[in-house]
C-alpha cells in the first residue's frame, strides 16, 4: 500500500520570497509522482509530474520538483512566489503498474502575503 | 473543450433525502473518477470507471452510496438516504487512457450540505 505525507499543513510566505513544500511517500513498488494545485473554490489542476528520466521536473509557471528515490521524496519549490500562488498544493503518487489510482497527501495551504 | 462538467455546483438538502450528483467527462476520456473532499479526511477516491465499467469501488463508504455510468459522456453519484456526515465537496475527474502516468482532469466540484 502507498502513503503520502505532506509535513506542512500551512505555509505562510511573503511575496517574492522562495517556498518549499515537502512531500514524502512510501510504496513497495515504483511510482509516478504528481503535484496538483487547488485554487479557492475550484477543482484540482496538475502542476507537474515525474514519470521517468530527469529527476528534476518543472512547470510553466516557475515551480519545480525533484524526485529523490533514496529519500522517497518529491519536494516542490519556487524561487519567488506571487500573490496568485495562494492555493492548496497536493502531492500524489500512483503505482506504475496500476490503472491510475492516485493516493493524495493531506495538502499544504500556501498563503502569500505582500 | 469545456472541461469536466459537474452539476449542481451547490446542493443543500435535509437528512434522509436522496441526492444525485452529475458529471460529464471530457470527450474522448475513457476513465472517470469520483472523489470526496472533507477537512477531516482530505481527498478520498470513491469509485473508478474504465470504459463505463466500475473497476474499483472500494472507496464507496457504504451502501447508501451508488454510482453509475450509463454511457461515455455521463455519470451519476447517488446518496440515498443522505446524512449530515455526507456533507463534503464531491469531485469528478476524467483521464485518457487509463494508466498511472496520465493526468486526471478535475471538475469544479459539487458542494453538498446535508442538514
């Protein structure tokens, strides 16, 4: 069985400051890794994903995440946040042999203030 | 494409009433998922359909919950009878094709309040 741990339930950050959201997972098999973002009163949207190859993956809006197999982590970072990055961020994993079932973490609420 | 469409967006009902939530997946997607989101339990997968067939319903909390997918463009989630603890936001998501590597596209959700 898989599990996903997001250690921080809420992360306050000032505009233009860096942010890191931590995600650790456990699984007995190889996995795909995802970060989804949920803006207020909306559904989740894919931010970025790791399937294979380069362990550093990037989104179009400046976020990046690095897969670390030895530490079973997939932390999300952004060097400079905007007010519009205020949202809840969910880490998720899926077994590579599965039909696509995602196991989500509890989420991290990012609040960006001026 | 309009994305995943859910209706209604908000539903307020009294305990004991039947509630039906509706979902139209993205055209061409053959996988459909129903999720429930609450503060206490986070995001939970309720049921997964592939090519209109229920594949995994292990997340359906009890017999009061049922889901159908009569065709590739429509699915329903029904709660009968509803209880206050069913209050949550229910999301529908779709993807194509089935497989762990593929992005799930989420609808805007239905916020259900049972009084």
